[in-house]
C-alpha cells in the first residue's frame, strides 16, 4: 500500500468555525463551514428532544447518506 492510499479519508475538512450561546430559555448555534465541494448545501438534522434540534455540518459522508 502506498502512502497516498494509507492516508485516504472519507472526510473533507475545509475549515470553518462554530459557536453556541445558551441562556435560561434559548440556545443559538451558528457555523461557517466553508464547504466548497458542492454547489447546494444540505445539512442533516434531527430532534433529540422536543426543543433540542441536532444539526451536523461539514461531513460529506453524512450529507451523501440523506
């Protein structure tokens, strides 16, 4: 196996940042994913609890599975 093959990964990290701010009755989550491999962004999301959405960013394999 060559070094190039050994370093293969399904993840594409283009950098970016995220921040979450929470208070007594709110939570704001924002992110800049810098995701450049696709023209239309799709973010998988689901609900853990009634008022708690879960959103994941910047993982091409997860986006492709939806």
